[in-house]
C-alpha cells in the first residue's frame, strides 16, 4: 500500500469506468492525507462533510484506498441530476469503496448530546460500513442498501450516536461487500445532526417562547399605496400584487426611503417591554432589496438609499446588549431576479439545475448568508419563499449545513428546505396555533398583529391584547413559540397601536411570565376554562373563563401539596379525587384577561381521560 501526501500542486487523473458498470470517473492517486495540520475554527460541525471536501483534500480529510485495478477515491462528477429521488447534493461524491478502505475527517462537536448520523449513499449491490471516533466505534455495523444504481441516492440515518463536545477525528470505514467485483458503494455526504427538540443548542429558544418579527423594507415606505392604488393584500407584496414595473419600483422607491426616525434602541425597548425574548428582522424580503450592508449587489439600504444606514448592525448590537437574541429573515424567492420563476406557472428558470438558479445560489444566497452570519452574528436564520419550483430540499440542506459550518449553534427554520420534518430545526405554522402539540418537532407560529406583515396605513384591524395573550398561552400550552409581527413605517416607527397592544401584553407577562417562559406543553388537552403549561414539577393553570362555581377542575391526578395565585402568592385550596383535582378559587377573578394558578406536585401526575 502506498501513501501519498497531497500537495496543492497534486493533480488527479480520471478514468472512465467499464461501460455498463459502476460509475464514471475515478482518481488514479491512491491514498491521500492532508499535509497541512488540522486546525478547525472553533465550533465547526456537527455538519456535513461534503464530498466536495474529499475532492479538494478538505481540511482534516484523509483517505485510505486499497485497490490497484479499480482504485477508489474522490472524484468529481458534475452531471448528477437533482430531483427528489435522484440527486447527489452538490454533485460530488466519493466512489467505489472497498473493504478496509476508510475516509476520515475532524469535527469539532458543539455540545455533548446524542446525534443522528445521516449518510447520503448509493450502491448497486450493497455492503456494510461503520463510524468510529478517535479510534473507538461509535456505531455498529451500518448496512448500505442496494439502492438499485450507483447514482440512485438515499439517506441512511443512524440515531442514538453519542458525542462529547470537542474535537474528534471521525472515520468512516468500509467493512464488507455484497459483490466483490462491484465494490460497496458511493458516498455523497455524511453529517451528524442533533435533535433540536432536546439539544443544548436550542435550549434558549425553547425557553424564550415569545419573539418579535419585524417586516421592514422598501415596501414600508409605500404604506400600501402606488400611483393612487391601494394594495389589497400584504403590504410587503405590493410590488407583485399591484404589478408595479420592477424598474419603477427599483428606481423610484429607494431614493424616497429615508427612515430618519429609525432607532434600534427604541425597537428593542418595545420588544423588552412586551416581554419578548428575541427579535427577527427581514434582511431581504421577496422584493430582493437587502436591508443590510451587502457586497453582493448595490440594491441595498446602505448603498441605494439616502440614509445609508445599516439597521441590522444597529439592531443586532442593541438586541444583544439588552439580552435579547437576534435573528434574520431571508427570502429565497427574489423578485429582483426576473430570470427565476416565482411559481410553477410564472416565467423564469424552474429547473433546479438551470444555470440561473445555480448562479443565484452560489453568487447571492451563499455569500449573503455568509455576510449575515459574519457581520451580524444572528442566533436564528428564518428562511421564507422556499415554495419556488426551482428550490429543492437538497439545496436547503446545503445552505443549512453551510450556515452551520459558519455558526454551529445557529437555529434555522424549516423553510430553508421544503418544510419537511427533516428541514431545519423548527416548523413554522403561520397565522394559526396548531390544535395539538407537534410530533416531536419544535415549532413557532408567526402571526401578524393586524392583517399585514409590512406596514399599510389603511390596516387598523388590530388584535386585542387579550387575543395576543390567548395566542401566546395557547402556543405555550402546546409546546410552541409565538413570533408576533410588527411592521414599522417608512420613517422607522413601529405603529403606536402595535406598541400599545404589546405594552399591555408585557404588563400581563410581568406577573405571569413564569407560566410561559421555560415551560413545556400541557400534559392534558385544553380545559374549557383556559390553558395549562408545565415546568418541572409545576403546572400553571391559566384561567380565562373564571368558573361560576369558583371551583376549577383539572383533569389530572397526583400528589398536589401546594397551589397559589401567581399574582400575589395567595393560597388556593386543593382537593384531589379519582376524577381529578379541584381548586377552590376566590369569588372574583383577580386578574384580567387571565389569572394564573401555580400548582406544585410531587412524584408524577396522570391525565384523567
Ligand atoms: O410571503 C411571505 C409573507 O410576506 C410574510 O413574510 C410571511 C411571514 O411568515 N411569510 C410569507 C408567507 O408565508
């Protein structure tokens, strides 16, 4: 066996394989070890180790090959189609592996927790492989199924892989082959994925419960009007819905956009007073205008408006200084790129492989995600506009892993992909609170305070503070978060009606936040009188409808030594029976619109059916 140190000048020659058999190109070189010492940025991975990395040597990538006749190795294959069933991510893969061969890389694991190993693979006959870390096996034998072809890709997932935080040398070793002539298979990528529902990485987000969504862009300046017409839908959709010529929008609106009253501290103060724990602002909405300092194009607030401000820099700094987490919204759909289709019937590139799509992803999306992460250090990436026909789950995975490679702790919503149950960290219902707790996935409802996200001066259909408190408690009782929207106007002011509503909700949260923040879903379905949340050995009964009998029935049994009003600590007498637990309430409801009773229990409680 020969080992070669790969140097930057090394050239790999490629071979065509035997017609009708196996894959296409292979490298002549045998075993490649990086000559550079391994030095990874802090916090790198868990994430995908792209076959692309194998191809360029990657940092920390080593590869061991045994075959002389049919040398395995990393080779680049560009012609891989990307569809739901036939794709290889970015079109690179490691091919034709044989027993005793291995590939290794170094990862810097962000947190000690349990991961799922995903391996994207294709194989004609199958075989087995396993993963090890620092010389110790971390998985048992993993079966590589016969996928029916060398480019018929599937993702094999191995749950329950425990990794300690820190740097590890991980190795994928090929063990047995079903057909010695064909080799074991091809690997496109592998990654270690934590469970967002339990990972320490998402702990702050799970506890936060309540955030502020901010839709702010060129459309805010228009306030819903263009040439005497008022847009019937969302303010931020005005370009699309009123069929404004792109050239007119792009030439006329930016010079008028002068947010002289913008003050990041005022927005942060509003969010804090509202009891919110994070803010998410539109960095780029569907109109394609960047509300941040980007070098990708000049269609951005810093270069293209008279104010030249960078609101994301100011908001990120003010939010973090005030102890709020900071997130950015990024639209995949982009009307500033007419060459890209916005629906299956609109003109423009629809195929994921169209050069216009690839160009947009490589030369705008990726660089802007890098800018957003490196310049503003967001805790959340909130993608949107993923329904365009040219966006695929694989692209989403690629962007997701790219973002995580830049900031491993980042939290990403499911619209990075196609909103499937394996896209991103959390699901994103919109305008509704789901009727039941979700199936193991984190979720966050995004909701407007009136009927628009972006500012419209004609929309006064405000939700009441009671409705907001009801939605927030409803979300918390089902284990979710609420991301409540404000739409500042073109001058940078959050409408006073929004501020008033938020303040009233904030006042209620000052006494009752304990029933919301850091809580988990109710152990029982919604009672008629309100909502229930749970934290450790405490239940919170959030009572909206004060019972005429002054007796609150809880459909749980258990040992409940204490119950008290969260408002003032006054004791609430408790009696338990086989049918549940009854609390004797004061005759008059002490706090509107909801009064919270804190109920401590010992041992376990049981739902009464
Ligand atoms: O089209 C957008 C809309 O303008 C807004 O940004 C919301 C927020 O969740 N998302 C899209 C619709 O789902």
